[in-house]
């Protein structure tokens, strides 16, 4: 089984991009707006879109769909964050044209000499290229062209902003980031039908944290227990991404997991009205070489391997707290 190992950097959980999307424009199902038919910059069936590449500000991102699953186009075949990706393919099916401006004589007048480029590929190898230029003075629209005929259009700014955000803040699954332990508020371990819930800094009367609940009985954590919990709260030090496959494979052990770990952490910056977020690790059977444990999470379909040292240390902490 091929795999690629990644060592996670110490990144704080900065703001995760929130979609400003949900139906800002009406789907073109034959409806009329003010007596006029809806006009699209282009039209593509969602099921026909097989890849998208976006270039903006000197950076790029490329995503591809294989067997219905969207992944980053890289050696890891990293599956996108399902929550972050929601609605993207709908957007890629074509934005509404807000206004037709005619032929552009000088692209630089509209920021289209150094544009954001959106390249779509469809299943029949049809390619669609959209160039996005500057925003209009009121910030509500982007200047845009499609193809190479030089015809200029206005499209909703949110359409372009969301696609640019896929480059500026890629939709990596949440497990991809090593959380700053100082941001972790609750660390919960389910193992052998027992649950240990550690509160690490969530109690206003104990801002530094240090409470644990086991079988509905709460107590203060010792300083040693608290330090051990903090040392593990950032997540595994090494994660291996396996190639996409069936997570129900009995060899992975997810049906009867070794343990389930839930992290609730404070966001460094609020996202919408959210100030914290939870992620769940389901840890299955040990690998054949004993160096790791199979794992998965609820926000991605990826099959992973966590380093055994972190899993074993988490199990030891759970045992010590009982």
C-alpha cells in the first residue's frame, strides 16, 4: 500500500475560510429576473467537472476528482476538507453575468493583464478558462473574460473571492494542522468503553485548566497529568496519508477502534460567530510493522496512519487518569 508521510508544522488555527456563497445568484433553470433570462459567463454540468486549477497572486492550487472524490493534485492525493469544499462545484458550474461591457481594448485597464486564472477541465476534455481582474469601485463585482475573445463582463465578487480563497487558504482537512496546545480547551479520550474528559483552560475559575471528568466524577488534575495532556493535545507529530480506499476494510480496525479522541480548540480568530471548533480522530488497529495506527477523521474520507508513540502515550494518559 503506497503512502506519503507528512510532518506537520506548528501552525496556529487561523481563520478558516467561510463561504459567502449560498445562492447569491439564482440557478439558471429557465427563471427570469426582471423579465430577462439569466445569463451565465459559462455553463458546466457539476458532474462533468473533473478538475480545476486556480492561479492568483503568484500562488496556485489544483484539484481533481477521482471516482467522485475531490483531492489536491499532488503526490499525496490529499482529500479536501468536506466541510470547506461544500458548494464549490456548484460555484464552478458557472457564475451569473451581472453586466456585459463589450470588447476590452486594453486588458490592463481592468487588471486583466495580471489576472486570477481559473481553468476548468470537463470529462470530455473541454477546457474553460476564466480571467478575473480588478474589482469594480463599489467592490461588488470582478471584471472577467472567458476564453480568448476579449469580451468583458462583470461577475459577482463573492464568486471570485471564494475561488481565490482556495489558493490563499487551501481546504486542507482539519487533521492536517498541528494545533497549538495552548488553544486546546477540551481533550476527550474514549477507550475500552471508558471516557476521560480533560478540561484544559475552559473553566473561568481555573483559566490555566486542569480538571478531568471520568464516569461523571470530576477532580483536579495533578500538574504532571496536566503537562502530559498538554504535550499530546496538539495532535500526532507524524501523520501518513494512505492512498484513497475503502475505510470499511476490516484490517483498518475502525469498526472496533483502539480509541476515539476529540479535540475542542479555540480559534485564533473567530469564524463567523464561531470561536471554537472540534475535530474527532478515530484510531483503529496497529499497522503490521507496529510503527503506527490506522486512523481517520469525520471531516475527510482520507485513510491515515498516526505514529504509535503518540497513540500509545495517549492510551497511557487515559489509563493513568482512571
